[in-house]
C-alpha cells in the first residue's frame, strides 16, 4: 500500500524512511537515504525493473551508487579541480586523481529531507553548503519521483545564491528480465556521437562519431555477442550542447518488456556495470543516466555546467514501460 514508514535510525542519528508509491500500472519504493529508487514493479512482470539490495546495511556501505541521486556533479571531473573566474577549486578525489559523482561524501550517501508525498509521488530536498567536497557555492536541490500510469517521472530542480557547478542524475541499474545478466537485453540510443575518452575514462575534449563503431546503437542492438559476453560500456552519448525540450533518447528491451527513456538532458551516460561489486555481479544491470557531458567545466565547448544566482536548474526524465507481449 502507498505510504511512508520509518525503517531505522542510522548510527549517525538520522532516520531512514521508506516511501511506497503506486499508479494503476507501476509500484515503487523510495528511500530518503540517497533519495534512492530501491524497487520498481511493472504490472505483468514478476521482479523489480531496477536492481536493489535486500539489506539496508548494503545501502549504507554501497560502492555501486545503486539507485541514488548523484551530484552536485555527476560523472567525472579530471584532476579533481576546476576554475571559475580565475579561482581554483580543489575537490575531493575519490577515484584515483579524479572526482567522481560529487566526491566521497555527497547526496548519494546522506539523508534527504522529505518535503511532500502522496500515493503517487514524493518530493525530497538536499542542501549543499559552500565548500562541501571543495565545491564553490551553496546549492539547494529537490527531487520529485512520480508514477503516472506506466511512466516513472524524475524531476530534479536546483537553485543557488552564488555560482555552483550543477549536474545531477539518477543512478539506477535496470534489468528487465531478472536473469542476473544483460546478455538478452537490446539497447537503442538516438545519438550520433559520444565523448571521446582517454585511458582514465576522462574526456579528451573531442567527440567521436559512432558510425561503424561498437558505440552505434542507433538501431536496436543486442548487448551481448554470440558468445554471450556483454559489451563493456561506460560512455556518454551526446544529443545536444545544452538542455532541450523533453524528447525520447533511448530504449531498453528484454523478455517482452520495453522501457523508453525521455529526457531534457544533453547527454546520456550508458554503463553496463562491468565493475559492479558484491552482493551484485558484473553486468547484472545497466545504468542509463541523463546528465551533462563529463568534465564539462574543464572542456571548452562542452555544455555549461555552472548554475548562477537567479537561475533554475531543471531536469525532467521519464521512464515509460510497455508490455510488448500484450501488444502482439
């Protein structure tokens, strides 16, 4: 049944709540810890459409960013630094010499404030302070999870009184056939270009055309080869140089279920989970993360990642589910 319930009081003193949402077709469970999408059920299918942990302790010690909202800068920032108006900002380096997903202590592993909820939506907020993880400017962010028929809507808004880097996404891993692998999944991404990466998964500043490459998913393509090996992807597919109107950008298909992803974001990070760690297994789920391009503040010509006073950051993403078995 839809509603909210307290699960536990964390050893750091905050309460962890579970919020259950429901439409006539979907059911979801959200945690205020990390603003996490823990479970997502689609009528007619047995298991959750997203990976989740059975143990709450696994969320507290999670290294996979499972289902969380990540920011204040999703993806990587090279050398853990950026410049704004000639001022240098040195960040928490939590992946070798790189800052990943906002640093080691950010909104993904902290409690969010529950602002409002009903049977089909919940709104939560998080406050970043000036200097958190080395980032400049305070930043207030709010996320809304909403179920609308067969759609999961995620709306993220942010404001700042100064200037702040601002780039958020949801980091759920999808598996549509509960097989423990992506080998029978098909992916479509409506993108002609990806961000070129060096050996450290950092942008070179250039874009690569996907034509004729393993990154060409412009038509529905199986994620595994004839031997059953799943393609190892951790790449940002480009749609535009700035936010747009809501439009369809990707599809994921498996076992009679199709998920259509629509977003306002200029990029989509596609990660097939090659480094998923226990209790999960490599290639068990795929993260489809609408966001800006990685390392934007350090690459001229990449989408603007700075939010200024008076501006509103607003990302809208929708995941629509279709039972293709019922339409055959």
